[in-house]
């Protein structure tokens, strides 16, 4: 299944064509495969990176064929060890992720108040609704107060929100009183999601 990689001695180089064939064998079309039900042995690391801008790179070259990228995205899984893998019934191959697995490029907001619903579209054309099962979270740099927002897509996989998407959420934000102080956030799917720490919006 693997052969030595002359550029990275001691690390395996995987046959992409075999991996593509294995992924396609799990179903036609796009969308997630049932990767949580598959438990193959670990096969090693692949020189594949999902960069912070959402682009996919293999062995130093950008992957430009979107159908192929979507195919690989459909077999992604992040495990409890914090690592991300490409998983089929017979393979489990670790890849690197710089920031998030996907980018949320759009948000559609329906309703208002407690009934408000948030639908995010990713760069893989998946649409996910924020709610208790797919929470929205925001990490805030303690020094710069720069927000880093994420939405759960499936399992432990997340999409980082593009800046315009986050700004649109801010426009629909409301203030909520908490034990730690006033927090700015948005309602979605019956849940309240803070867009930063208490008092951050008052600075």
C-alpha cells in the first residue's frame, strides 16, 4: 500500500489513486460517508494539509480539482486524540489541518429572537444549522482580543467563519446577562452562542 518517499525518509507515501478508489467505493455523489462506523488500523501519515484559507495541498502542490477535494472531505474524521484522518473501511491516514477543516463562506439567518435560526454554507457546499448539536464557538486572543469563530459541521469537524460571515452575525447579536457579566452573542436553534468573553464588546 505504501512505498518510501525520497523527500521524507522513513515516512510512507500513499497511492492516491487507491485511496480515491476506496473512497468512491463507499457511495456515489457528495456528502459525508459513515466514517464514525469504520475502525481500520492506522496506516501512517500522508503529506496532505488543509491550510488556514481552506485550500488542500498534497506533497507541496495545491489540489485544484474540486470534485476530488470534496471526495476526500467526505471521508474526514477528527478523533479524540485531536488528530484528523482520512478514513475508509480499510484505511486510516493522518493529515494536517492548519486551522479548521472547512470555511463557512455564508450564513443565512431566518426568524428572530429565540426562534432565530442560523444556516451556514461551507466551501464544500455543505449546509449546517447552528444549534445544540452543532454549536458555534468563538476563541478570543487574550492579548489582541481578535476573535476566531468556528461552527461544528459533523462529528469533531469544524468550519472557521469567513470574516464577512462573522461580521453579519455581529449585526444580529444581542446582549445577555451572565454570572460573569454582559455577553454579546447570537441565538440559533434555541441556544445562545457568545461571540466573545464577557465585557469584550464594551472595550
